[in-house]
C-alpha cells in the first residue's frame, strides 16, 4: 500500500447530514463546548531539536498534559455533560482501549454518574489501573477494541445504560475540536500544516472541521500506523472499509473501521494521510522525549512520525508545522521495545547479516573493515571450521551515504552481506536468538567483559586477542550506558591457560568468568561435554 494517500474525492461542499447538522452547527458546538469544566488549555510548545533537524518551525500541542494524559477527556466530558440529567443518572457505559475510558470515567466521577467500561484484554495495564482508580467498573473482553465495542453495546441494551461512543458522536467530535480553537489562537498566523493521529477519526474530524472553517489554507494531514490504515483505506475506496485485522502496537488507534460521521467530515476536510511504520513511531517517541522530556505512548507520537516522513517526501522548509501529542499513557515495559527500534526508525542504525571466514583473527579483520563506525550490536556463535555468520548492528550519522559506501567496501573484501534492517523477524526475534549449542568440543572458556563505551574500545579488545585464540561466541549490545557489556567465548587449549590469564590482566577491562554458569552449560555449551 502507498505511504502517502491524497484525498482525491474531497467534496467541495459538506451537505447537511440526516440529523440536520451543518458545518455551522459544528462550529457553534465546538465554541460552546463544556470541556473547560475539567480540561485545561494545553500549551503549544516549540520543538527546537525537531525544528533544527527538519528545517521548519515545529510546534507540539501538548494534550499529553491533560489530567488523564490524553485529549480524550475533552470529547468524553462534553458528551456526558450535555446528556439529559435523567438519562445519564441511569449510568453510562463505554468501550475503549484506554484513553477514552479514562475520559469517560473522569467525567462520570465529576458529574456523579456510575460508569462501566469495557476494555480489550490487550489494554496496557497503566490504562486499566488509571480507569479503576476513578471508580469505574471495568470488564476486560476480547483482543481488540471492536470486540469490546460489540460487547458494550449488548450490555448497554441489557442494562438500560447510555453508550458513550469514543469517536463517532457529534458531541465527542465537537469536544475534540476545541484543540483546534486553542491552536489557532496560540499560533501567530495560519500554520502550513497540522498533523493529527487517526484511529476512529473523532480527533481529526473535530479539528479539521474548525481549522478549515477558520484557516482553509492550512493542510490537514492524518497519520496512521501502516498496520491500521482505517482512514487511508476509506479514502482510497471512497467508502468506509472494515479491515480484517489491525496491529496493536499503537493500541490507542487500533480501530478496524473509521466512524460514519467522522468519515463524512474527514472526507471533506482532510487533505492527505501518511502511513508510518512501528520503527518510525519509536523514533518519534524518542524525538518528542528529546524536545519535551516526556514519554509518549505510540499513538501519541504518530503525528511527529508522519510529520517527519511528509516533510522529507515533499522537501518542505521554512514553514510552521504543528503535531498533536495526543497521549502519554504508556506501559513502562513498552519502553524496551521503543528504545530497541528508535534508531532503526530514524535510519541511524542498520542491521546486517555477514558471512566471514572461520579462522583466528577473522573477527578482528572484519571489525577493522568497519572502521571507527559505532557498532551497536554483535551476535556470533561458532558452528563449524569453515564460515561464521555474524549479526551486526552499525550506527551511521548519514545512513543515506555511509550505508551503501560501507556495503560496497565490505563486498569488495569478499564478505557476503544481507541487509536485515527491514526484516521484522530479524528485528523482533533473531537478534536475541543468535547462538545455540556448539557442535564440537571447543576447549571454550566464557567471560563477561565491561569497558568504557566509546569508539574503538571494541576493536582495542579484539587487537589484544590478536590471532592467539579463536573467538567462538560473541554477543554485544550497546544499551546507551557508560560501559559496554560483552559476552565472549574463546577457544583456549589447556596448555595456553597461563598465557590466557596473563592476557586477561593485560586487557585492562573488568571481567567475570562464566564458564561454569548453569545457563551457559544448558543453552550454549557443547551438550556432549
């Protein structure tokens, strides 16, 4: 599927819908919204690092600073506050992957209404716990939002409660549209483009309606994950389409079908949609952290990921560009994955599979061929006495030029190279699985080393070994700390033990012997030994 989807079916005029709602009705509803009973006017922060790198004036609308750490409070509260008092007193029910749930629970608590929230079982725990603390009754059901949604409708009918839709509702859409009002007041002049994350479409529908009414020259760009392109597919087909499945990495936008009313508005007002990869989302999380010291959830970083891609594609410069930081409800353990993939998403790290000769010194020769480039990862396990396959990560400052240059140099020296940077299996699994039992009795000793994390430290270590002994196992991963950590297996015959011990002392790095480690004996050592 294409990564940039223009809205070729943009309607010139938006017809009044079956309920009689016009653009003017939405504008009035947005301007008279109840959101400021509970929501704050969030800052529009200048992003100096992103601005410098992208050669534009980048501003971030900080909806992650709302009391529930998400923009969803606006629409949810506006809907509940405008309900008939007798109707809402019977209780309300909602389905959500997390942020809408928090908004509904907060609104219910503030207005003294009982609430029940149906959440997918895949919802991050931080969001479940947050909703629970607000006094809502939580039911976990299904693997996706759609599963939870269908179940919530059944319960609402059975229990006589009002269902609060997370996006496909005029009052919800109007509540989200208040963000656009704030942006145009905070921004000096009309911005060139506003990038908005898209799930069910409530945020982009509300914001686009107001922005295009007041500042028609401003481009409205939706951003979606490649594995959840609900608006992109709908625009391409000029109708709503139910996706067979969606990815859940960006769980806040994991919706299979865009809303009916939200699509009606989006089809009229949205100019284009950009699709981004998981790696690009992770890189955007890091970008936002560098400028704000705030950790966005994956869906919350979509706008920055799309902005970067769009600016690069169309070579835009010197413009005022705005992205919506839509939420910061991220599970802490999710950060391991984000950190692992951020450099790949930025294009600053490349993963290679390389075949080298299996002989003493060949590993060092390969590292010398790489030169002083920053090695982020090295995985290797001896298999036989002919060739060795290594899994290596290399960081570049200018990947577009440096990567093909290095590849050409290595191929000239006879190395067989496979670029694994876009290989999802390699990135998710293989990098952590390189290894296994040796097929031979290797006279192997196993050591952990720690050394200052700086260019040349790894090569210095390998130069110390020289060609005296053969490396039979090697694992290194740059974790961004002050010290690099390496696990090394070295073939040392009995008669060389004293000489090897002298070598250990001469290296000058902290080391720990692991030859008797039970995990090594179980998973990496010769099983016949």
